[in-house]
């Protein structure tokens, strides 16, 4: 499942792109053009033995892991042992509303009304989705500290957060986040990374080459995992708003202080009222001590509106449960996926995990869009070489995310519930401008 180190150069985005070009030369030399690759993509990406994949052998159940999980999680959070990552760089093509970070309640209400829904009712705090994520985490950490008899400012000073942003809208997003959190956590504790977008590849007389006329697209969230290990990709903003890049060693050093890196998608609606999951944080502390490198939560698919994603199944060839992404499941539709990864992953001993990513790389599936070749690695494939604990909950529920116009009513309801939390409006009032 892994790619030999020699095939991927993870020194920089530019070196990565050139190594991807060489990878295309070595793997796709028999194809005359990108369109031919596109016709064969399902076969090229197909997971070996996918026809033999069966029902999972059984994930661990969160509630069966012990009664002291919440207490262990509380200590880990307040001691600053959790590294928080928010990914806000997705392309959000199904919504058609621009970067999800900037989606405000009013925009969602107008979109709903335009499709025949109720007219905008107002009354919600005019906070965009991305800002809601950042403030919710600060709100819950401060509340937890207060309940524990700890100075909330001290608890916030111990936190580290990475916000992954797109090139489009980056200055406003990064500067706004730094300004919003200035009174909630130290400026130096908030880190940023811009997810690189790449031109596509096309076959020429000298082999596969970058086509500078092609659209620049993302190489999926697996690239993010690799980009974090490159030199100078993570940065802070100084008091003047200038970027202050961290060396690779400095960033891995910060990760070395953490026991768990937990990655959130900005579209996760459940997060808006439950950013802290102390039970899973406590379980991560225990599984880290037991030698696990990753935790993946698995949930049932929604039988009424099944979605594609990482399918949780048993692989008899490997003799264990796996999560296989949809783009590798030729012939398997969303309705055939009974259980999938919630895409809410924990990376235990993150400095070790991301250090190994530089050595192992990730599997590189292919995709053809607009007539050009783009690679699509997924971060969930880390589970194929990192010892992974799969878990679920007794009352597991399907994913609740803002992915399409059908999710707008759920998003507005989640924002309403967030706004009425005791003290949330007061904390956010200075940001609602």
C-alpha cells in the first residue's frame, strides 16, 4: 500500500510535483494521454482483492473502554497534549458557495430560499462556518478549565492549533483567524498551512509533463499529510501579519510535545456544539500507551442517503479490518457501503507518525479531470502501515456534514443550537462584525 521513498520527493511542493511527474512516467508509460488514463482509472486504482472484502470483524466500542476515559481526556486537553488541526481547504464543488470557511448563516438561508425553502429568518450570529469552528473550540476549552478550577487563559496558552487554508482567500482567512483568536489564545499558538494546488499532467513526446494551462487542483487530503513534513510549509503570522515559516524540525518538535493530533473537517456540523470529545481523547491517551499509531472512528452509512467514503471492511488477505477509499472500490456504490470512516482521525505520537510519512509516503491513486492527470492520495491510507485502532459507539449515527444543498437545513439548525449555548454569544460577540 505504500510508495517507496525514491518515488516521492517530499522536500517541497515543487520537488513533490516533479517526483509525481516521474511517478507517472514509471507507472503510466503505456498510456498515450491523460484521457486514456481516465478510461482505465477504476482498474488502475482498484484495491487488490476488493471482491473478497467482507463485513468487518468488529470495531472496539467506545463505551466498553473504561469509565475513566473522560477524566484522562480532560487532563490531556488542559495540559495541552492534544494538537488541533482544522482543514478548511476543500474545493466544496457540490455546494457552489465558495470556500466553506466563509459560509455565513445568511448565505445559507438565501440559498435555501432560492431553492423553494423558507425565506431568511435571521436571528443567528453572523459568524462564518470557519470562525464558528475556532471559537467553539476555545469556548469549550475555557469552560472545561473553569469547571476544573484552572485559569482559562492558562489553559488556552497551552494549546496548539493548525488551520489548513486554501490559496483562494488565504490572506483574509489567516488574518481573520489570527485576529479572532487574539484574545483567546497566544498568537504564536495558532499555525497555518496553505494546501498546495497543482496543474495537471499530460503526456508529451518526452513523457508526462506539467501543463501550465490546466486548472490547478488539490491532490486530496493525503497530500496534506505529506505537505506537513516538507520544509517551511507551516507558518505563523507575526504582529504585522507577515508569515514566519517554521522549519520542518521546529514543527515536528511541536508535534513531539503532543500525544494526539486530531484532525477536524470544517464541514463537520456536530462539532459546532461538541468540539471536545473527552472520551475519545482519553481513549487516545490509552491507545498511545498501548503502541497504536492511529485511531479511526467508523459509523454506519445512512441507508436513506448513503454517501461514498472510506469503506470499513475485513480483508481476508491481510487478516484484519481495513478502511478502503471509494476511489479504489471499482463497482462498489455508496449503497454497498455499510460502514465508513467518519473522517475524524486521531494520530497518536504525531511526531513519529508524520516523521514516518516522509519515509513511507502514501499510495497514489490517479484521477483525470478536465482532460488532465491529477494524483489523489488519501490520509486514511496511513492506517495500512500505522497500527490502527478502529472504534465505534453504541449509538453511532451517520455523518452530519455540510456537503451539499440538502444539508443546509441541518447546518442552520446546528448554528442555532451553537448560538444558544450559555455564554457562547458573549464570547463571540466581539467577533460578529
